[in-house]
C-alpha cells in the first residue's frame, strides 16, 4: 500500500495499530522506495519555495533617497509575499523580524529626507 501512495500514518490507521512502530515491523523499504520518495520530495520542495522576482520597471528607481525608499518598499513587499508562502513558523518569524528592520531603515531614510529640506 505504501508503494501505491498511501502514507505511513494512514496505513497505521488502516491496520488499527496504536503505535507507528508496530506498523514499521511490517514495512519493507527497498532501494527503489528510497529513490522514489527522495525524487518526489525534491520535486515538491522546488515547486513550493519559488523565490519571487523583483519586478520594478527600469528607469523608475533612481540612485537617490527617493529611489532607495522605493526599492526598500518593493523589497519589503516581496519579502512579505515570500513569508506568507512558508509553512515553517520559525522561518516566518525570522523573515517578519527582517521586514521590521527594513521598515526601520525606511523610516530613518524618511527622517533624513525631511531634515534635508
């Protein structure tokens, strides 16, 4: 049943075992099983974690304070889009902290812009 795509927890339930170790006594894992599972996991991982690309039209962002603020806003937006796709809560929290740091940098740049005027 494992080779037909039934997961181990579901197989445990079907067999009526209370402990997964009992189910594992009856499972024989072959080299082909390992290779199939490995390749399936690799394909799923590549599809799940696509990095977003920064789609900013050329010529819009300039190498000045305003352009830097625009680039920071775009980076924060892409970071948030990527964070929402993740399932790992620890990684989500790290990216959220990074987003806050970028917001603080943008805030400081805005402060610099207002003091220059």
